[in-house]
């Protein structure tokens, strides 16, 4: 049986399903033995009120736990981990301490690292474990899956950026999900573009329509951050007969009858809302160049697979034919983008070229 260790910042049973969750699932369904190694979680996470602390991470800390046969979770909870303290002097003063992060005891996870055939690293502080893992297991395949541009994450300590610069050339494969990130690593011959995948089997299931009421259109947003509040305020006022469904931990939404908040929801429960929507929103409030990598986000790919027209800000403009852009803060362009998306309607051609997570996982494992 082949073994894979996913070194990630996510918690395996979180409601927020990121790419690493789906890669773990794909390897497990393909018959691999999987260890989901949660890193970058410590008492700093508690102080920052990180969303992962809402899960039983303290109870599971540093304990190997079998979630299903062949699927293991290990929350590597440490006294501290590298975090950006926002002040250059503080970051510098704590750098010697943070540099020792990879030396902290790995407990039962160490045996899995020694036995792994594939180690898959996310762009998180867990990158600092690369050298240690390489010493423990020099014969495995090492893949860096760049989920985010570390230069643009406010949580990235300079040590993590330095680790990426030092270790990325040493990986067997550097896999990026967007053309923007590919440009960042184009100097590396082993850098390859692998767009996010999708669980096609889940989206192929027929679901009941979750929408109710005599609305002229159902517009859905699914996400967790960077929400453009001004867009929603303008859009919901301009189209009072359209329903705007907001799924995710988004506070302070406009109190209007046509703005319907659902809070955070398990991924599978969001699928019917996407399948039966008329328009998908990727209305993120970001600054260039931070926004560029979101033009190929997992959510946009899910919208595209369901054939939805997508409304997004001008900074996320791409060649995708189902996208309609607006200028943030410009009420006329917001209305125009929504009307154009509604007029366009659904298209079956938008799913062309979208791969399953099984295909992405297999590509990362190829020698």
C-alpha cells in the first residue's frame, strides 16, 4: 500500500474544504494510506482566535487519530509557530525562536514520514519541516503544492518566505493552481500548472432545489474572506426582486429581505445552492496583485462546472467566457455586470478542461 503525508495548515474535519482536503480524499479513495498532518497551530492560534480552534484540536493535539480505515489525522499542536507579528522588530526578535519550529517533537507522525512514498507540502509554515522530513525519508517523492502566494498573506512570517525560496528548487515537483502563480515559479523547470480539481461525482448527483420564494433570480456567494460589502449593498438595492444568498462566515450583511445569510456550511450542503443558482458571485475586495491568483480559484471552477455565469471584480478578469466584471464602487458597472450575467444564462461549455481531484492527485504522484 502506498502512503502519502499531506503537510497542511488545515484541519481534516473542518467545514471549510480546501484543495488539500480533496487531495487527501482522492488518495484515500485510490487506496493510499493517508496522513493529514495539520501544522501551523499553537497557542498563537488561540490568541488570534483562529477558526480551527472551534474544532477539538486541543483534545486531539499530538495524537494520531484514525478518521476512517487508512485515513489518519494528526494535529501537530506546538507551543508556538511562525506568525507574522506585523512589526518588523518583533518579527526579527522572535526569528531565532521561530527558526526552531521544525525541531519540535513530531510524535507519532514521525513514523509516517519515514514510511511515506509521497510528501505533499502546502504553502504554510509547515514548509519549515522540509529539511527534517528529507533527512527522515530521503527516498520519497516531495511535492510543493502552492495554494497561496506567501508574499501576499498577512499571516506569513519572513522565515516562511525564506523557507519557500530555499526549498522550492529542491522539490521534485512544484504544482501551482493558477497561471499567475506559475509566473512566480517559471524559473524552476519542475514547476507545472495544475488547476484545482472538482469532485465530479458529487456535482453529478441530482439535488433538490434549496431555493424558495418567487424571486426573479437566485444569486449565490460561497466563501470565507475578502467579501465586497459595497457590491452586495449596491446589488441588493438595485435588484430588489433578486435573492442574494450568502454562504460563509460573513458578518454585518445588509438587512434586506432579499439578502439571505446561511453562515458557514459543510461543503456537500453548499452543492445544491450552486447547482440551482442563476449567477455565482466571486465578489472579493482585494488589491492588485493579490487578487490575480483568485482568477482560477476553486470556487470559480465549481461555478464553471455547474455552468453558472460568474460576476467578479475587474482585477479578476480572465479569459473564461462565463465571467462578467464590474468596477468596485461603481454602481453602474455592478448593475451592468449582473444584467449581462443574467442575460447570458447557463452554459455547458464552461466545464471543458476541468479535471477531477482524482486526476490532479494522480498527476502530483507521477514519478
